[in-house]
C-alpha cells in the first residue's frame, strides 16, 4: 500500500487558518497561515475580484489557460473557481502518479484506485 506524508508539513501547536470562499477546499499549505495559541492576533484582509471581458470566449480555453463554469466540469466542486480548478488538477495529477488518492482528500468513484494510507 502507498503512503502519504500526512496533512501537515511539521509538528506544531498552533491554529492553522484558511481564508477563502465557502466552496473552496482549504489548501492550507498554499493559502493558510499559523496563529500561535495564547496570543492576540490582528489580521488584515483584502479582496480581489477577477472578471473576464466576454470577448475572451473567442479564444480557445487551453490557450487562455482559464475556463468559464460551463467549459470545465469539475468532479468535486459544484461551482468553478480558479482555486477549485487548481485543486482538482493537482488531485488528478497525484492520482495518475500514485494510482491512489491521499486518505485526507475526497475520492472520485470514476477513477477507481485505492486510498493511500497515512
């Protein structure tokens, strides 16, 4: 059976925080940060809105390297976002390399394969 390295990159006592959309998988290593216990923290947040000009639809999706929701059906997410697309692409790549899905991630029944042990 194949092994995964677990869900964290090191041992620590802290709160791992993810700030993102409610439909996003919390990819803590990419977009998370740690808060030390027993301390006061101030966090500044800002937002970014990305909108595409409708004329961009005339360019092939593989050339523009982004998709509209109806162009790229996702397996795990009901709503297309850039981060959900990145997540599913990485999960698909990992599955192709290992023929298994890490135990802490959702499995896709269409792919089959095993669940990797921790």
